C-alpha cells in the first residue's frame, strides 16, 4: 500500500495514483495499478494565506483621516469644555494618544489584528523622529528669526566689539574677534589632541594587553565627562598651580581634554575594524609591527580616521563652561594665544545673552547661527567622508 500526500482545502475531486516502485533486476516491469489497488491518502493542513499588513487601501486612508479629525475634535472638547487643562504641550500629547486609539479602532473595523498592530507600531515609530525633527527645526528657525538682522550687515563679520556699546546699532561692532579666537583655539586643541588620540588608539588596538584594556576603559569613561570638569582641571593645574594667566592657550588645553577621548575612542574602533588578513599578509612579507601599522593599517583606515577627527572637533567647538574658567573675555581682536584673554563664539554668545540688552541678545542669536552652521558643516563633512569610504571599491 502506497501513501500519497494531497494538499488540503481542495474542493474538486483529485485522482490519486500510488507511488511507482523501481524495478529490480530480473523482474518484470510493474503493471499499472488497477482500481482495486489499496491507496492511503493523507491530506496536509491547508496552506496559510498571507495577509498583507503594509498595503494601503481607500478604507485605510479614510480611517487615517477620520482618526485625525476625531482625535482633534475630542481633544478640543476635553481641553475647552470638560477638563480644566491648558497648554500646548499637553494638548499635543493628548491628541497624539487619542490619534493612536482612534486609528487602531477604525482599522480594526476592516482589518485583521496584525494590520492593527502594524498601524500602532507605525505611529509610535514615526513619532520619535518627528519629535526630533520638530525640535531641531524650531531651534534653527527661532535662531534665524531672532538673529537675522545683525547678519545682514557686513560689519558683523569684519569688526570686533572694542569701544562699541551694547545698545549700539547693528552696523557697529561684530564677531570678528570671537570667530578668530575660536579658530585659533580649535587649531591648537587639534594639534594637541590628534596625535595623542591616534597614538592611544594604536596602542589599544594594535598592541593590546591588560594595560590596553585599562586605557580603553579610561577613555570610555572620559567620553562622558562633563565639560566643566575639563575646565576645572586646566584651571587648577595651569592657572593656579603653574601661575599662568587666562589666555587662548589655556582654553585650547581644556578643549583638547574634551576632544581627546572622542578622537581616541573613535580611532580605536576604526583600527579594530581593519581586517586581520591585511596585518597577517604584511607580517608574512617580513614587515615589523610599526611598518604594518604605518603602511597598511593607517592608510586603510584613513577616511574613517578623518571622520573621528571631525567628530572630536565638533564635540569641542561648542563648549562654553571650560572657556569661562580658562580663556577670559575680551571685546578686541587678540591674535596671541599665549598672552591676554581671547574671546570665542561660545563665550561671546554667553556674555551677550547675560547682558540683558535686546541688541546684544540679537547679536548672540546671530553668533549662535554662525556657530550652528560651523558645526553642521563639520558633521556633514564627516558624513561625506564616511560615505566615500563605504562606496570605495
């Protein structure tokens, strides 16, 4: 007796034939089975139909529109007629919660449960980036609106604030001293932090050992260090113990302390990603460890190392608290980082907002917009460098 598997869920009659038996040597060929041959039929469970959850129909669009209108109307009724609530933030939160409930209920009228769960998860997932996008857009828009007037004057970029009153018109005074001070301080900070961070990453990634693990743990802890701690460290060592004066170089030391762990940590991750086969091939050709690092590992990881450098600079360029303790404030252009106070964009913004003068607050927003553009340029450059590394054959 043979067994034949037949898919279930078939309404039409199906003729079932027994499985053929291979002929043996010296035997006669098998004869076709007669109608009296015993046949056992085993039916498989019916094939499960795939129910789409991502497809959008006219009913789905109507459900979304009805959920939006219904949630808005219900929230307005609760806030203005029933409950003693007020405030835009609370209104938005209640409206969003009701939107999810209404959309789930309307979807359940014509969709199975997997589709309802998909709609709820979509609402929750879309809400997170939407909140971030709205917060970023509102910050940028508010800065542009409040600081656009000083940016329309060329003197804002070509003059400093020496001898200029805070209530002076916007065609007098500017941020030249702050921009130049920021560039000088960041240049010195990069010159200090870059080689130290790269050498630390080479030690932790290429040399290894127990000490390297300790160094890596310290670097990871320093990445979360508050910026004011770096300022206090330089203040207590450079200014108090060594008796130096506030200057751009002291601010650069504090910024270097902030950028060093970021560069070292990012460079360590990049170097550890380099394939080990490249190192083994270099060692097989007779190269030393230093030659392998110099001629194989570093060239391979060069684009990603540039990204680590840019991220470290972007991390330190907007810090204010270390500069309050180390650089000092000035209203004139100072090109000497080792003598006299040197202003910078973060410190200029802080001092202008603290003055309480409307014109200075507008100048602070304009300087904040310049600093924001500088940071965005750095991060965009880092993304382009990383993308070039990914697309390189």
